[in-house]
């Protein structure tokens, strides 16, 4: 197919890959065919519906490599679901009676777009799937190619989503300072809350990265400067059942011996329990355009801290969240290599007119390929039986040999 104009958009929450993915796509198109025009819709699908975009200039192409140095997105993000008509109307993105999918299709046509690249998580790419299906069913000639972004690493069937490795690394760096707070008060309970709505991968990977760092440290043994006080004493993910009473008894012994307890908690680990409690009180949790509970409004870390504090005999409790720190970082070298590989394949797919989401297909031997939109969905669970995580739990005493 002939490609004259390509559009990019980033959507959903931030991840340490958005800026690099935009840069990598610009670099690849420039290398293969600098005559292809590139535009970027502002603020994700909101900008598409409003018809707001930037044009990539020759100067922008020359400086595209600089985008790899930054987190965030140069185009801006939003959470917009094109099939949630009521929400789009409420936000003033479409008029009453308009179909957001039709408005988006018409805008892409007016803008002369031949290829749309969406960079986002499962919500972004399932929305892209809805758009691609609408375009196909209604005779619009447009290729849609997505890149999988989510620090939760929970997109089916993508083995490794862009930005997740960096988020784990950054969360571990955040934890180094947060865990030091164990010395700020006797019998201190420190809860490190990690992002992850339904999937515990990021919490597990962050804990593993932190303990990699811990293994490189030497401790003086003077006063409280010993490994046990700096270690992780509990890691809780949604995929593992949690017996709070049993864990509290174990952690009480840790507190008595070490003088502190440090926990890594996936924010999704107790959401269902908290929501059930709210509903029983007649309270309705706030939800986003996709129907997800807004986790920042129910504060799982504080809830867990309250449950544990009395049972472990904590004098003081601190809850700290690494999510915004971790998700806003620039991509590390490992992620950058994956981003470049995915961007290169995304451009190749676009130029041959193949729609889908580019990623390592874990249902096809982890082959890097264009995964069909029909197979893309969120909520991929972390497998807590993987050897590296079981070893971690055994080492901290949470899982018996």
C-alpha cells in the first residue's frame, strides 16, 4: 500500500517508553522514507476526537533521538474509550447523538491519515481494536498498528510490555530510600505500595530488583545497620491468597527480632476486599471511563497498613507509593532495545498494511510479531509459581521450603 501520512498517539497512564517509542517511530520512518509525513495527535484519543495534532518537522526528525532521554510523552495522554459514548459526551469530546468511533474515523480521513500508531496499554489497544474494526466495517482504508505499553505487564498475549522493566528498576531505586525509613522510629512498619491493578508482576519484579541491589551491599553491623533491617519481609500480589492473621503472626516475630517490618504491596492485592467493604456501607467507588475502580481514591496501602499495624505491634506506620516515580522515568537500556525492535516491526507492518499490536507473542513461542487485535485484552495474571519469585518468597521467610 502507499503510505503518505502517518499519525501517532499515546494514551492511558504513563510508562517509561512513551517518549522513546515516539522517537523510535519517527527515526524509523525517517530512515526508510523521509517523504512520509508524520503527525501526532495531542492528548491521546481526546486529541483525535478534537482534531488537534502536531506536524513533525524536519528539525523534529533530526532531534528525535533526544526523546529517548526523557520519560512522559511529548504528545500528552488521556483515558478515553471511544465506545463509551456517554463519557465522551460528558467530556465535550463529541456532541450528543454523535458516535465517537465515527467522529474519529472522519477526523482521520480529513487529516489524510493512512496509518495510525497507538502507543498504550490494554485499554488503549482494545480501543484501537474497536476503531480498526469500525474502520474496516465501514470502508475506511486505514492501517492501525499498536505498541504495548504498561508497567503492569498485563497485556494478553504480550510477554513483555514496553516500560515494565524500567518501572521495576525505578521502583527498586525508590525503595532504597523508603526502606531507610525503618530507622526513623522504633517498631516501624513501612509499606511500599507498587502499581498493579490486577497483576502482581511489577510488585514481584520490583522486589526482585531491590534484593539484587541488597545482595551487593555490605553492612557495618553497627546499631541498626544490618541486612535484616533493610530486607523485605513480605511481598503481596493479587494472585496469591493472603491469610492476614497468619502473616501478621509471622511479621510480629520479625518486628520483635528486627525492630521493623518492610512490606512490598501490589495496589491491586486488596482492591476487591476494600470495594466489598465500601459497597456494604452503601458507598460506590469512583471509576474511570473504562469502568475500572480509581485505585488512588481507595488507598489500598493505607488499608493494609491499618490491618497489619496493630497485629504486628507497630508504633508507627508509613505508606509510600512508587508508581508515579517509576512510571515517569526514561526507558533503561533493556527497554530501549525492546522499544526499538517493536518500533521497527511496527513500521514494517504499517508499510505493508498489516494491523495489530506488535509484541512478543507468548502464545507463539515469544516471537516478536504483529498480534491480532482480536486477541488483545488486559488482565493477564502474574504467575506466582515462577521459580525466581518462589525463591524470593522462600528467602524472606514468606514461603516455607
